[in-house]
């Protein structure tokens, strides 16, 4: 019974990790300062989205006034570590559950 609860908890934690940070905040914190240092000041188009690559990441796409397009994939390590921990709990719980079922 505890193994099944562990699987459920691990999967829920893994899924919840993808909803912790907002992509726009990640992009504003990491991409905009770098673009400003390069002399790019005015963004004419922007797109921010979550990306699933096994861990939590954000896709930051921006076009600036001189026609420069910036496309960056930013890994969000805090939520990614939480997602990895959820997967470890789920896999370990599944291993225990399968082992108990084999013994019966």
C-alpha cells in the first residue's frame, strides 16, 4: 500500500514541478539582462513558454528592434531538481511494489 502511495506522490511531485515558475519571469531574469548588455534595448516581439525536456525548462524567444532574434532554452534547476526527486521516489516505490508482488 505504501509503495502505491509513493508512486502517486512521486508522479504528482514530478508534474507539479512544471508549474512552479512562470516562463516570463525566468526569461526576464536571464535573457533580457544579457540582451541589454549586447546593446539590444527594444523588443518588438516576444514569446515565453514552458518546455518539457525531461526536466523543467523555458523557451525564451525575442526579436529586437535591429532585427536580432534571440532564441534561448533556459533550464530551471530548482524545479528540475524537484522533478528529479519526484521521479526517484516514484521509481523506487515502483521497484518496492514489484518486488513485493513477486514475493507473493
